[in-house]
C-alpha cells in the first residue's frame, strides 16, 4: 500500500484560495481524464466504499494512520461489478448488497476490526447514506503521483482536492518543494495548508459532507 497525502477545499466560500499545484510545481505534462461520477457510501474514516464510474464497486481500508507528514496508507481490497443497482435511489438494495460484501470480506479475515466497524454502521436501522461525486481529475507523475480534482457533491456543493501518492520519502520531497506563491518563495506544504479546509482521506471527507 502507498501513502496518500490529501487536502480538500470548499469552493462555495467567498474567501477560498484555489491553488493550482501544477502551476506551482511548473509541471509540463498533465493528463486530464474524462469526467466521471462516483457514488460514495458513508461508512467510517477507515473504510471507503464507492461505486466507481457507476460500474465497479471498490472497497479500500486505511491500513496506517497519519504519519508525521500527514499521509495515510490505503489498501484496495476488492473491486467487483455489483450484483444490483447501487445508489441513493436504491437504498434498500444498496444496503443489503454492501452488508453482504462486508460479510464476505470479514470472512476472509482481512482487516477484520476496520470492516466490522463499517458493517456496524451499515447495519443500523437508519437508511444507508450515499453521495454522488462528479469528478474532473488531472494528474501527473513527478517523483510520485500528483492529482488535482474538481468535485461536485450531489450536483450542488463544489469542492477541490489535491492528492500526492507514493512513498513517504517521495511525498515529503514534493511537499518540501520551493514554489513561487503570490510573489514570494515558499514551501509547497505551507502554501497548501495555509489555504485548506481539511487534510484527510476521501472516506473521512464523505462522512463530513453527507
């Protein structure tokens, strides 16, 4: 599993400072992916459950807590085509499918504590909570993987996220890069953290926006 350092902004605030990480790093080659919509299912900070591009169900588990640079370690443990329609309009079938999926994974004996905690959330009497996340993602490779993504939550709330993924050493080198920002030379990590709303993984972000 790789480390991931991720930061989010809300674009609905008047005083938000949107930062283009590729301009700051003077990145020449940036790949822009086709827009897609993922459906995230609310679980826990340690377990992410989503329908990727309305096609593949993905479950990932946080296998390591934040280290001194604020990175987390995530492990994708399953990617499969769902056996039913998944989404906010199909709450009952979605809930049953996710419960069965988590039971299967727990039975395999991997990441049992994290998955059992997620299952406890899913099996409460309350309806399952889903959120549609429309994404326009750009990324590059500069010592490690760097991505910058525009997000729309349920076609209304707008956010922005930057992620750096790789070994702890490679993430640290990118964050320690000296960049020009508003006419002065600063360290990239200081620029990003001075303008951020929150530093966390996607599952924790989903919990906060649901």
